[in-house]
C-alpha cells in the first residue's frame, strides 16, 4: 500500500502521539508499505529516529499569521515557504511551551472550516503535493482536529481518508466558550467527511462515537503499540534496597501527580520502616509551572523532600533507565486516558502498574495482566493499591513478567501495524466508505 500519513508536530515537546505515529509508520514501512509521514505545524520530535519528511505543511508561523493578519493570507510564495522552514519553526515554537490551549478556539474552528477557513492556502498546498507528487492510495489523518482537511483531500486525490482518534477531546473540552460548542458542532459535521475513524481502544471508540455523533460501526479500533527497541527486564536489585514508586508522564493537573504525592505520603506513614522513594519524569510546559510549584510545596509540607526526585523530560535511553529503577509505576489520571503509552512502556520493562479504573486502563490491565486497578479519584485506594504491591515482591515480579509478555505479543509497533493494515484493507475494499454529505 502507498499511504500518506499526516501527523501534527508538538513544537519542542516529546509528544506521545508523535512517538506513537512515528513508531507505527516505521513498522508499516518495515512490513513493506510505502508510507510518507508528513508533519504539519512543526517538525516531529520523537524518542527514536524520525521517519518524517523534512517538509512541514501548515507551518505554525504561517497558520498563526493567516489567522491573525488577513492580508498575510496572500503573502508572496517565497516568504510563505521561508516561514515554513523546519529550523525556523523549531526556534519559533520553542516559546509554545507557554501557550494556553484555552485561547485556541477560534483557530481550531478555522482549521475545521478547511477550504473555507483562513488556512485554505495551507490546505491547497498539502492537497497539491499529495495529488501531484505522492499519489497515495489512502490518506491517514492523525486526529479529529484535522477533519477539516478530509473533504478537500479526498476530492483532489480521489482516495479514501481515515482519521485517528487519540485523545483530542481532552484539548477540545478545555477550549473557552463559545468556541468549545462551535468546534464540537463543526467536528460533528466534518466527521462525515472521513471514510472511517480509528480509535485507540474500545472505550475511546464508544466515547468518540457519541462525542462526534457518528454510528459506532464507523469507528474502528486499532490498538496502539510501541517500539520495543531497548526495552527489557532490569537486573534484579537487592532485597534491602529502597522501593521506588514512579510517575512517567507530562507534568499537568490532569495526569494526577498531586494525587500520587498525596498517596505517597500515606504510604510513608503506613510503612515506617521502608525506604520509599518517589521518582518523577516528564515534560513540564510553561502553562503548568505554577501547578508543579504547588506539587513541590505539597512535597515539602509533607516532609518528603529527601524521598522525591524530579528528573525532567527524559530521552529514550533515560526513560528506559528510569523505568529500570522502579518497583511500581502509577499515573493516576483525572481524565479518562485514551492511550496509555506509559503503561506499555512500563510493562515492556516488567514494571507493574497501579491505575485508576477508567478510560483505556481497564482494557490495558485486563489484556496484559500487568497491574491492578483502583477506584478513580481516591487517594486512599491509590495508596492501598501501591502498598499491596510494594509489600509483595513475588507478586510484583509475576505481574511485571506477565505484562511484559503481553506487550511483546500484543502491543508492539508491529502488532499495531498489523491492526492498522486490517483497517486500511477494510476501507480500500469499500466496506468502510462513508456516505457522501449532501451538497
């Protein structure tokens, strides 16, 4: 198959969706498919070698200027291409760490307007490249916020368009009104332009079918996977060493680090003779700096300074080394997580997990057998779940080993590629084709 995979860069951040898309495309390429990974907004930043093309469509600087300064929608082509250079975009979006998603409602709505939006020039440029240079058999959009492209790309290329669903409702629900309602209305209209929607798990397929007001049969599930390169069981540590509880995710309120700190304080009280440590790693953006200051104050006031360590954002080697240092991983998200890449990464290194029983987590734990579920939003239940594993080394080993076997078997990048091939085959056979919208 010849596939155009359109994915959104996240500026300077190591983004889970970027990592997932890059690993999936690499696996599809290794399976013999011709796949072009086309970045939009900014170049991709992943924890492995990027297979994305060098050219960036919908360059973030151009998109912003076209939204804010109408006359610049007709800027000379030479200037337009200059502003989309990867190096300039990397420099310009370094400050994007401080952008608040709640202010992006008008831009999101314009993007969903597609050929009628303020970024119509960007859409035509992408459509022209796909039609003339790439000539794909199928186009894959990385998330529903790109659905404004689908009708035009399909009309220009004559090939089906599928769209992944992988957590964008969390961003959309954070938009300020009146934009949030208008964006959801536009999404529901534009969802009919895709031939098929692809969710990361059964929970998210059900949820997004309702959110987008589409029949459930139009949302296929292709489960996520990770590259297993470098992952593996850590060497055994001495029985008498410290016990490490870990958190590996973006530092933000919705990921629940504050609840994990509160649960850790209870653990220290309940296990007075144990040498307990809380190790934290993950990206911290400017918007969430104040939140992390509160978390650190929470640590200090609980007298946990000597037991708490923040490693910052870690690269792939640093991430694997971090996971190898852990006895248990917990990311007690407040929202209903649709992917859970950090769960697969922990289990790939035989680290068991303790997670709230919502979102994708019940499916992941049931299919892998690599952890336990606790009542969402309950610090008491979270502490009890982690304590049960910290006090039972054989059980930790059993859950970790079982989880690693399941990830290798069912959640590798190659397994994800096979599931995606199945969905592509359904679409190309005509079984998943959409009904055309009325003119």
